[in-house]
């Protein structure tokens, strides 16, 4: 019994090759937000890539950059891959007023020296106009000072807390800390008796899951443990048993892992008959097509996934454009929250660049324009996105809960605010949203 | 004191698969002198291919599983035929490093073809099971342990009682003398490569259910099997099996202890280090005497 989704082309070719070679041996093996569209039908409200004019951009390229973590157990290249797909679509549709976008993505393996060097390379050697779509375990803490010194206003899909607590970085997502908090809020509403959380043993991993304990405490629910697990996980069954034993009957378990790692634990829990022992929740990475395809019916309605972004099959114009671009330009990247993050980041910068006069297409001009972004509406987020002249940025601070139902996610809870806690800045941020009119609050 | 019963079940199942892998490594080493570091990667790619055959081509599950096992056997055999003879006279370390290169090729192929998304391959045996008190025991866990024990016994009997098995053992002692006695060296070595590869394919399928279908995780789970094989001195199948079971058990049972649980993945390394020190100490005493 197995399940699937996502990329087909390379696997298909590989499978065909293997089928061919094995056939002789066994008979069994014979076996943002404007109008237009990239492909297929378009409606008056449909979103489009850039100018949407169907003409290839041929002018001098505008260079953007990103830094992304790709290492065993942690691979965020689906985010930058989707941003690249979006820019490819833009370049096939008139580019930025005729100029194509060149997107330089640097992979890193959580080596601070490497990450510092890559940021310097992008800014000084590649002379990028902006850094957009970076998703790294250590880029924000390592490079935020550099970005501040060089006047770069960076748009990321954030992971460590420094992506949400420094003046020159703003994320399209809310990151594992706030998302885990949202998952814990869901479990509180589900009436759990205790709370347990497990996350990846990566830099900042302990902080990422600390909000769960704080939410439990704020709601007078006993916290029964916060576990950091080495990734890739090699003993998922043991972890599943450990978590359910710690939580006890009627307890709640919050997971904060990438899709492949979290899925291992859930499937192990199913094999061990532990699905109904506790209530399960997962931060945003769980909102992934390959995950929900792999989860059996035993999980129907029994896993609350905190979705920082809309359902991957939602029918808003931006999400439909996201689906089309994925199909046409990035078929190997599964539909999921990671892809949506890359899409939103690329959408924001594309509209920002399109709104600038040619003489402002410089690092100074572009980064000044980024800081002025406010009320950027997209149906993929709960609230309009903004950058703003703030000391800390958490523009995405409301989200949904989705649950699996017969291999698709359905919405369980509509948009709700992530709870303010001591030290998570949300009280201050929401006051500034109102006073500065950043997102229509 | 945490309830260790579920961890005992999990540990025995995982240990059984470690033992199965270790036996595959030892049989190959005894016949060819090659420590095959690509063992895990071959199993991982076989399991991923089974996943593709089921999901992309709609092949029946059992057909796909057979293909995964056959893939393990064939790809390992091809490697052995191509690289075994040229490297036969080289140092064992060089032979092992060559398989490391093969591992990296397989790892790159898997990363290219399967990207970072979540995959899932659950053997149908998992659906069958029974409750032992509050512990759920499923068919794949029993299969993992049972296959480990059966293969160990079968391999030991094969090496002791069959003509080709005896030839493999004599090859391990002295390749050139064995050849001069008329033993078809290349054919015997090919049989060892094929057998080891088939076991790697089966191991990959079992581990994809017991551990998860994960490229890096499955590739490097070979480390636990290597530790078991080292404890068996790359010679004793029974010691390898016992070590595999012990590693699985200890690693699983450390899980609920918060003070040492986070370090449980070091278990195979600790076993290997202790074993090497013990062997070294024993050799020192002998030489002193």
C-alpha cells in the first residue's frame, strides 16, 4: 500500500528505465493581483505573471538573489524553486517592462561562514537589486546586520526567530515559532488535557517550539515535554510512542518538522495504533500535498495543520495562478505551503519592480520601495502583507487550521490571530499595523 | 520508569533489519573482501523505484516489491562484475572507498529524481497485527525480525554446506590459491554480489516501512549494519545478527529516557567503538603473551 503525488517526470523516466532493464528477468515487472493568465482560461479577476502579455522579455536582466538551506533532513529549495518558476513565467510575459528577472539562488548547509560569504557575494559580486525568497536556518541571524548596514530590505520565507525580530527582514510566512504556536492554539480549542511538542534538532529549533509550551502555560494546560529530534529521523516509531506516552490519553502533540520528517512520525503512529491516543497538530510544513496524499483515512479529521497560507487547492485568483505556474514551470515541486511562500515572495517583488520607474531600478531604489510596501493583497494570505518602517516584522500573523480528509486538506478553522505572548512582539506589531495603516486593520 | 515494552518490540524489529543488512555485508565481504558502503543506497533506490512503479505506472504492489528486490540484486551484481575484478588485488580500504563513490552516485540520482517531497511506502504486512497488552505488534515488525533470523541461519548453512558456499569461504582466505584449485572465482564472487544485492533490496523495503522512505536516512542506516558487521569481525554471521539485534534494542529503549534519549542515534557508533577497542585490547594481550 502506498500513496503519492507531486513530481512525475524524472521518477517516470527512472521507473521506465528500471522497467526496461528488469523486464527480461521477471514477468511481474512487465510491467498580487492583477488580470490575465499564463496558460489556459483566464477570467476578468484572474491573476497574471507580471505584465501578462505573452511576450518574452529580452532586455538587460534585473538580478535578484536568495540563500536557501539544502542539507540532509532540511531542504527548502521548493520555496526558491517556486520563486524561480514565477520569475520564468514573468520573463515569458513581458518581464519587468521588457527586462527579464535573473534569479540567483545560493544553497547553504548551515555553515555561518558560508552563509555570510554568500550574502556578500550576492550583494557585492552579483550586484543583486534585492534579496527575495531566501529560506535558511541561519541566514537571518548571521546576515541581518549586513543587510541593515547595506540598506537591503530582505523578503524571506523565515525560519529562525531573527527573521521576525530584526528591522531589515520581513517574511511572507510566520515561521515555525508562530506557526507552532498556532497549532498549539488549535489543540487548546480541541480541549486537550496536556501538551507535548517535538521539533527538529536544528539551529534555533528549541526556540521554534518554545511558543507551544508558553501557550500551554497561558491556558493552564500541563506541558509534558519539548523534544528535539535529530533529522533525518531514523526511529520514527520510537518517537511516536515517546510522544504519546508523554502526552498521555487525551493529551495533545504538536509537531514542527519538514514534510518528510513529520510524515514518518505520523505513519509510525498509525502503525502503532496511536492515532486516537492523543490529538495531533503540525505547524505549516504539514500543509503539503505529498503529506496529505500519503496519510491514510485513519487521519481523516484527526490532524490539525496550521496553515499560514490558504489551502493549496483554494480557488482565489492568486492561488489559481500559483497552481498554473507550478504545473507549467515547476512540475517537480509539490503543491504545498512551501511553494506558496515562494510564489507570494516573487509576486510581491514583481509588483514592486513593475511599479518603479527605470531610473529607480537600483539596489537603493528597489530596497526603498520594498520598505514602502503596504496593503499588498493576495488571497493566499489571511491579511494584506506589508513591509513597513518597523523594528520587527511579522506581517503574516493570522492563519487557518486545515485537516486531512480523504487525501486532501479541508479547512477546519478560518483565519485566526496568533496569540500575543510575552516576548513574541505581536501586541506591539498589531498596534503599529493600526497606527500606520499597514494592512487595513 | 517509562513503559519499555513498546520500545522492546520496535527495537527487535529494527534490530532484525540491522542484522539482515549486516549479514548481507558479511557474506559479501567474506567472498570478495569488499565492504559495500552502497548497501543502504541500493536499498533506498530500490524502495523509491517500487514507489514509482506503484504510483506512476500503476503496477501491482507485489510486482513493484519484487522489482525493488531484483533491482538491488542486479545493480549490485553489475557493480561487482564491472569493478570487482579490477579492484580484486587492491587494499580493502580502496575497495570500500570505491563503493562509497557508488553510494554518492546513487544518492545524487535519488536526489535528482525524487526531490525533497515526502514519500511513503507501507508494506501490506503492516496492516496485519495483534495487541500485546498495550503494545501493537504489526506484521512488518515480525517480518523484519523473522527475516533477519532466517537469513542469518540460511546464510550460515549455505556457507557451511553448499559447494558454492565453501568456495566463498575459501575465496575469503586466499583468492589466488582458490583459483588455482579450479574454483570459478568470478562466478562465485558474482553469486555473492547478487545475494548481497537481493538482501539490500529487501532491507530497503522493510526499512521504508519501519523507518520511513527517506533518501538520506535509508542510505546512511547502513552505518548501524556496519557496526553489527564489525562486531561480528566481518566473519561471524551469528555475532553480526546478535549485534544487530542489540543495537536496535538499545537504541529503541534509550528513547524514553530524557537524559540520554537525544543521543540514542549514537548507539551504533558506540557499539562499534567499544568492539574495536575490545578487539584491539585482546590482540594486545595476545601479542604480549
